[in-house]
C-alpha cells in the first residue's frame, strides 16, 4: 500500500528545478505532500484532491493524476531552505483514518 | 498558533521495560494519530483514534502497543515490553475533522532509545 517515490535522492544547486514523483498501486482519494527537515517533524505542504488538479505553494507546486494514481511535486528555482526529505502520502480510504507515507526523497540544495 | 506537543523529547529505556509517550493534540482536533520513524527510514502509520476508540491500526501496532486518551487533553502511546527494534522517533499528529482532505499537524516527536 505504500506509495513509491522517485528519485530516492537528488542534489541541486540553488536556482535549479526538481521533480519528485509518487505513485501508488491503490486508488487515491487525495495526495498529501510533506517536507521533513533532519531531526524534525514532517510539515504539511499541500493536499491535492482531484484528478489533474494542480496546486501551488510559493515556488513549489504539485499535480495529481487520479487515473494513473500518480502525483508529482515540482520545485522551481530551488532555495537552500528547500533541503529536506519530501514525502507524499495518502489515506487509502475516504475517511482519512489511515495514512501511508511514501518512501521519501532526500533533496539537498547546495550554494 | 496552536501546535501539537509531545513529552518527553527523548526517552531511554531498558529492553523489556514499559514506556508511555505523551502527546497533547491541538485543542479542537478530534482525530489523533501515532507514527513511527526508524532512523533514516520512512514514516510509518501505527494507529488512529477517534471518539475514544481506535479507528484504524497497522500491522505494526500489535498487542504490545496501546493508546489512551486519559483526560480531555492528553493522548498516550504505551509500549508494554520494549524491544531493541522499538528504538525510533515516535510522532503524534492530530486532525480537526474527518475525511481525507484535511491535513495532519505533527508534534515534534519523541526519540525512544531501547538499550
């Protein structure tokens, strides 16, 4: 049930762009994206609810393809503060009472 | 801004001992969760709790685990007889309403070390 993310790790220079992909073998009602800095709790970035929906958050945006059971997170003009591990996650049912995080993507932005 | 709090921040225990991890969810939230994260690995769902009972639990949440909301504010995770492999970061989270559309707010975590 756990979503699979790719790539596992990426290193960027400041100002470069990155795409993180998340795919599930199960039907998705929604996709959540979180960022976790080393030694800290995951912090919510955004939820995508509908197939094809795209949302933005500063220079971080995401898309959700319900039919393909996939979501992608786009980071543009990356900043040092973007460094961390990014997790997608989804509740397998509509209640949201269970929640599965993806395998995680470690993003490092260097000057 | 309201936040989820957890105590202690770090707990060291001997194998076989019982530990209780404490969480204070955001006051108007109704759904509560525990997650585990072994160092360097993914965040794993343990259990969700609503209306004073478990809503869902994962296969990790076996008989050695229990959760409780002993009063109106605290939400606890008890591990009865700790094993070395229970060493991990434990996060509590809360959510205001039902449905898959609402975000969860995470506490800062408790690092459990079992010796």
